[in-house]
């Protein structure tokens, strides 16, 4: 497959238009928005957190095999104040979860959990976004990060903002950039099974 085209406003807009045609994804997002914003907006009751963790785990195939322990961890983190403030450090606070004595890093899941509460403050990290950011970093050197920096959430946001600035995409929200990176990454850097 050829390389993704140089990011510009028309390319991003074309991916955002494509997103609107993907009924399975848009309906999942609408369902999650109902859950996160209407039915269970807070994170101070275990049953509501468990519903959100389970729905995200199912829709995004995040491979969390112990959603109950993850939900208990989020409850213990007492995240609502940090979420309201848009505290970027929250993702790395939620990500490490100890299950059966072993600490796992659910970084991508944590970014999704925060993003579904505040999509304009918390872009989603996943492998497709990672591949797109790495590709254009190597190609155009828009930022001097190294791959592990993408797993430091505050730095990850800075990298995305530098990407926006370099390609004059500041008119798009973080969520819109996130959608573009994910869809283009899925197209140009598909997972091989």
C-alpha cells in the first residue's frame, strides 16, 4: 500500500466525511455518548463505572478480561475532579491496573475512557494513531519525539498539537484530528493477523 497523503484540510475533511458514513462506528459512539453523558456521567458508583468499562471493552475490543477490577481501580482513583479540569495526567493515573498480582498498562483504554467523558480534551491513543504520528514524524520531522513518548499522555497531546500546527490543522478539534489519524492509520497501516 502507498503512503498516506500529506495531511491538509481537505484530506482531514474527507476522512471526517467518511467517518459519518460508517454506521457501525457512529452508532457505537452515539451509544457510548448516551452512557457517558446522560446515564452515567460521574465516576463515584462502581456499578456505573462497570457499565462504562464493559461497553468500551466490548465496542473497542480492548481485551480487558477483568472489567470488574478495572472499574474498582477507576473508582479508587477518584477521577471526576481531574476529568472536569481536563487534567492530562489522569490517563497515566488510570492506565496501570493490578490484576492477580500483575500490573498491566491499559493506556489505550484509559485514553478512551477519558475521551468518552471529554472528547475535546482527551484524544484517543491507539496503534493506528501511533503509526500515523510516527510515519509523519519520520517523513516531515514535525516533532522530535521518540516512540515511547506516545505512551506519556501529556507528551502525546503535545505531539498531536505539534502535528496540527505543522500541517496547519488548528481549525480542527483534537477529536477530529483523532478520527482522521485513526481512519487513515487503519487504511494505510492495517494490522496483520
